[in-house]
C-alpha cells in the first residue's frame, strides 16, 4: 500500500481543523449538518462531507474540482469520485454514460462510494457515550432521530439488483464490525483492531441469476453453479459469494457484460473495496466501496481509516485532473448547450452571486467613466501645423522647467549666433 508522501504533517493539520470544527458544533441539532458528499462549499466541513479526502487527493498532486452533473468538466477529468446521496441504482443512461467515459481515455478511474452510512448517527452516538445529564439525553434523542430518518430513506429504495448494475448488493442492517483478518492489496500496514468500519449492505460480483428468469428452479440452480464454478478460494457469507482477492472474474451473461470483479480489501470474508474492470474499458476501472464509513470527514479522524484512504488514492493512478461529483444516484447529463448555460450558475449561488453582481456593477461604472463625454456634435477648430510660435512657446517652457538662467542665456546666444546672426544680447531700453 502506498500513502501519499507529504501526508503525515499536512493531514494532521487537516484532521485537527476538522476536530476543531466539530468541537465547535456544540450539542444542538443546528450545529451538525447532515448534508452528504460535499467536497467544497458550506457543507464540505460537516461530518458527512468529503473535504478531508479532497485535501488528501490534492496533497498527492491531483488537481481537485467539483461538479454537480456529468458535464464537460467531468469529461476532462481522469478520476471521478462519486458519493451518490441516495440508495437507488443509477439509471441505465447514467451507467452507459460512465462506461463511455471509461472507454474514451485509458487509465481512467471512477470511485463509487455507496450511501449506506450516515456520519451524523456515529457522531451523536459518540456524544451519548461522552456526555452526561441533560446533554446525554439530548444526544440520545438525536441519535434515535437520525437513525429513524436514515432508515426511512433507505427503506424507500428498491432491493432489486437491476441487470444494468455493475455489482450485486444485499441489504443488511448496519453495525460496527470488528475484523480478525484483512486481505487484499489495501491490507498491508493496516491494523484491523483500529478500524471502526460500519458494515451494512454487502457487495459482490454480478450474478447470472440477476438477469435470468428465477421462476425456473433448474435454470436458477444452473446459473448459481456457473457463477461460483470459476471463483477461486470461495466461501459463502449470508448467501453472498466471497473470494480471496487474487482474481474474482464474473461469468459474463452476454457479449455486453464482460466485467470482472476483484476485491481490493476484505475483512473476514466481507468485501470492503473492490475493483471492476472490463476488456472494453482498456485499463480504466471502477473502484466500488460499500459506504463512506472510512472515507467521510468524521471517520477520517481515525488513523487506520486514513491509511485506507491513502490506498484508494494510490489505486487511482498518477496524479491528474480529479472531480468530486456532488449529485444523487442518477445525476443529470449535460449536453453541450446546457454546459454553456452552466457558466451562469455562479450568479445564482450565495454568496458568489452577491459578490459577482457588485463586481459587474463596478465594472459598468468604470466603463462609463472612461467613455467620451456625450453631447451635441460640434466642429473642433483645425490646428495649423506651420505655426512657428508653438515651437517657441514649447522651447521656452522647457527652458523654464530647467530653472537655469545661465543655461537659458547660452542657448539663446547660440540661437542668435548660428541662426538669427544676431550677436547683441543687450536688451533694448526704451
């Protein structure tokens, strides 16, 4: 595992800043923002934000930006980090657009982090354990309220795995899991005892039975056996196929489905991160992480979680342009015409809108101040180019600026001797 160089000191500063921000939040509901997946702006420093992860990418050399839709800015990026704020699967159009993006340039990476975690719940649980008296009761109420709100949103999502999905998912109740053994490319140097990862939904490779008629027992049994036949070192965990991270190919359903699922990190057989690749994408990839319980701002206070974040950064390839996509499960896909209109969006966002309006107003006043004076047209008097008096006045003005009477007399004497042939400098007295 590779952790970006320069990270220890600078990451400590970033995490300290996060702790300071959280410590100033107090115990009120108004102090904790539940906004999810923001890397920039007002909500980026909240417990559900991603500003610390964005800072880590930036310190590793990536040029970090943000986007709210799949637009020209996303098309130019080499890495996209996406924390979708929702449990629904991406639409088929969005999935196809991402796969097109992966094919267009070699070495691209889409980091997909599932929504199945809410850091506000973890925050209030910690407040319940560390507070006393009335504050402890308020924190317990907040914990219950946040859990209920989160469960309500999650229950509205479908449990079905559509044929367009990149991986298989099974819904489970969230719980903090302790691991005895970590495996995979991200595991070296990570202390399993120091992890505080919340395990809920389980991810695995696409199953053939997700795309065939399950009503037939024979076809279901046949598809199940064909899915697990070529998976090395496989085990079963709650009916989810789990394998060692050397290679985990998924049997393709048809010519359009030729993707391969390789775990990057497993804990006691549970996949915590995986890589999805396809021959049609070249060396581009999708990195799938079940939830943000070790990547959001609050979890990154943990040193072991920051090691995993460093492994994620190293898996994204050499530093290049990176975009954090701040959108839901099915972000809007901007056309070229809509992309042009997106440049007007800052005029509608506070406080940038107010600042830009003042700048525009001042610019208009500046332009008016340098414009010519308006009025009725009139004919200006023409200048005579052969007026020798202007030369005399100009020369006299220069001599006056010199403020040297002797020098002025010498120049006049020179003029009279060599030009006017006059040698008498004595003034005439009348």
